[in-house]
C-alpha cells in the first residue's frame, strides 16, 4: 500500500476538524459565535483547529 504522509496528515486534520465542529455545535455559545467558530475551522483547517482547541467554546458535557 502506497499511502503518502501528506494524505494521512490531511485525514487526521479532517477528523480533528469534524470533531471540533461537533463540539462547537454542542456548546452553549450563541448561534453567531458558533457560526464564526465553524467558519474559522472550515476556512483555516489546521490553524482554526489549534485556536479552537485552546480558546473555543466547550460542549455541555463535562
């Protein structure tokens, strides 16, 4: 199997972004804030994911 490292890294970023979006949707933030966070994660996948991880809204559980 010839899988490139960039492809695996891209897949991991995609999984992280989907996880971030699910957590953003489950947070108690206002709808506008949720939309802005989701747009950040979509348009800047790696940077948005890192920023969300440290400063983004958290889900209701926990």
